C-alpha cells in the first residue's frame, strides 16, 4: 500500500512536469484550458495504461511501467474505439468516458490478483 501511495505521488509529479511542457507548447492558451487538456490525456491514456501495468508492480520499475503504460493506453484506446465503432457497429457518442474506466477497472482487478494483501 505504501508503494502505491509513493507511486501516486510520482504520478502527481509527472502531471506537474507535463503541465510545464504543455504550458510551454501552448503558451497562448489559458492555464485552465491546459489543465483540462492534461486531465483529458491522463484520464484517457496515461492512467488506464498505468493501471494495466500495475500487474507488473514487483517486476518492473516505475519509469518503465509508466513509459510502457502510456504507449499501451494510447494503443488500447484507439484499437477499442475502432472495434466498438466499426466492427461491432455500435456508435456511442461518449465511448471516451467508458473505455478508459473499463480499462482502469480491469487493470486494478488484475493487479489485486497479483499483489499479495
């Protein structure tokens, strides 16, 4: 549990560093717009990928899990959106709310099975 709290602090630091980069890149935008954009990125891609990588909490170090998790989050969001929309012919306007939530739940469930209590 202590390790997860430490990692949440690291994710908070990652958010602050990402905010600094976004502020430099989008220097003409207001800080509120940048925070909204960053929260969207974290919710849609970074947190779901990180949660899926929680399964490897004891095996892979934090920076590698975050790096792999970000790529995994971006890939899964795109693939699942494509599958839901085109292959299954389900047109949801707000799939972006449900897909990351489902990925987060699956990642936490898999991590709870792996992490001893």
